[in-house]
């Protein structure tokens, strides 16, 4: 069993290595860590070896700075969690639209910022996917890189890889917030959610084996400040969205004013950056032996989602509560849309399950399904026409001219990461509305 972590410097990797170390099913896995940053690669290798020592399960680790080196090893599973200049670029994706009055909550996965992010991350991931395809087109490939469903769409439709899945920890974050709200342990919460990544609806909620919606209803009465946007959507549709206000808010025109300042915009970007630094600081303490085993166990309280799926494929059958796959009538959305649904995972493969959602709850998802398709295809094809359509379809864009000027300015700022576009394309978008 050969598992490659591409972008191994990501904060996802320590959790994955811990999951491998604790799993009997993954006991013989060969772990390949790949990262272009030599410093981060050395650090994550040290973390992996320390995990093996502390939990008495020596991990078989190899490190590489170029994925092409794996041609002599082979790959059965690949986990992609790459980014380039994440925070510098993300700040631009938020600040430039905001300058023109376009109020996007985060600008990472939805809105014009999400489109900009898509255009530059898709070529990067496709270049990696091409190498994986050359090594083993049957390799199960898991996508953590955001905007995750758009990247997944591109790989499924523009490569020969046969087993591509998008993964996200959002459903675990929703469990965490509900456990605090309902004052129960997280393992006492089960849910059936479906929709699009970062915008699903909890069709079923179970708390200690019983219907959890009555308890949720009462808890929301007692806690009027809990996630204003989610509260509004719950009152409107009778279903709670997931994973949280600021993620769901990326896709709705009225979200900005409902979400507190500390959970949106530059403050959230900075908070996310600091959380990553805090994780690495804790890992440095762990390497020095200053974090006890029990404390590390609490830090990594959830299994890594990708390794959880691998365990299922390798023999420990399980229900994966959220996985992103092309729609094959799992939800009443267009076929081929990357939807997030539960799935049964076994050595026979991944079997997504159908979830019925109310018709009206599907309406905002239908708009985003089209934006998902347009933005992913634009990113691969270098299509100005599809970029313009995605901009003008987005609910967060309040003004057509402002939206197109923003898109042109963003593309100009990121042109060094947009090999599929050039300066002429930027000017075509900028002048489109005045033709």
C-alpha cells in the first residue's frame, strides 16, 4: 500500500500520519511525503517519525521534492493538498472586490475571490494529476485543495484518473459546533447531510440515537447569538446548513451583514493563518517531547478523512459521512456536478447514497452548480467567455460593471499563476460591458 501526500507541508498531513500510525488496516503502508519546500518537508518527516516513536508504530517514510521521482515507486493512493502563496493571494482575492463594494464573506471558495482562486489553483493541481496519471491512472486521488469541488471537477473531466474524490473536514466542524451547542459529546452526534461542499443541508440529525432536531430547536432558543445566518436558514427551510455561517455565507447575496466581523474578511484570513502557525508551534513542541501523548491524542481527536476512506477501501467497511463525487442522481442537481453526500466505503469501492432535499433548499445550490462548472472549465480551457458568465451569475456580484472590473484586476494581479490567460484576455473582460 503506497500512499503519497503531495503538498506534505500542509497541516492535514500530521493528522494523516497519526491516523496511519493508529490504524491496523494501514499498518504496512509506505508513506511518500512530497513538498517543493525543503524546510517544510524535513519538518513534516521529523513529525512523522516522532509520531511513529511515540505511538510505537514506526512509519515507513520516504521524502521527495518532485513527484516525478515516484515513477520508480508507484502510487496506490494520492492526497493532494497544495497551495502557492496562499495568504498573500487570498488577501488580494478579498481586498480587490471589497474595494469595488462587492462584499464577499471570505473570497476563498465562493464569490469572485473563489473564481480567482479556481483559475490559478486548477492548472497547478492538473500538472500534479498528470504525473499521477502517468504512474497509475487507477490510483485513488483525494483532493483537499480549495476550491475543492471545482478542482475535483477539473480532474474528473480533464484527466484520465479513474478514482478522484474531494474531501473536507466541514462535517466534523459542524459536529464540533453542535456538540458545544447541545452540550453533548461529539461522538454522540450523527448526521446525514447533502448539497455542495461548504453548503450542505442536514437532512437528518441524530443525538445519542434520537432525532436531534427537537433538541436543536430548543438550544437555538436558548442561544440567540449562535450563527445568525444558519439560524435564519433553519427557520426558513427547516434544515440546518453546514459547516458554518462564514463558509455557507460565501454563496449567498445577503450573508455579509449577518456574519460577525471577526468571522469574515481579513480578520478571518489572519485568524486562519495564525491557527496554522499555532499547529506548527505545537508540533515543534511535540518534536521536543514537550507535548504529552494524551495531549497529542486530544489535538488529533478526529481521524484524517482521506485515511478514513482508505481504511474502508482496504477492508474496514464504514460509512463516510461526507465525500465529494460527480452527481449520479444522488441529489436533484445537474448530472456531473460535484456534490457532497454520504457514502458506503468498502473494498468494492465508494458507493454514494441518495439524499432527498426539499425543492426550495436546492435553488441556491443550482446556481452554484453552474458556477462550479463554468469556473472549473474556464480554468482549464482559458475561456474568457466562461469567466464572464461565472462572474455575472454570482449572487454576490451586485453590479455587472464592478464585477467585471474586479475580475480583470484580479487576473492582472495573479497573471503569473494563470498560464491559460494573457493580458489580452484581461482587457477583453475589462471592456466587455462597453462593447
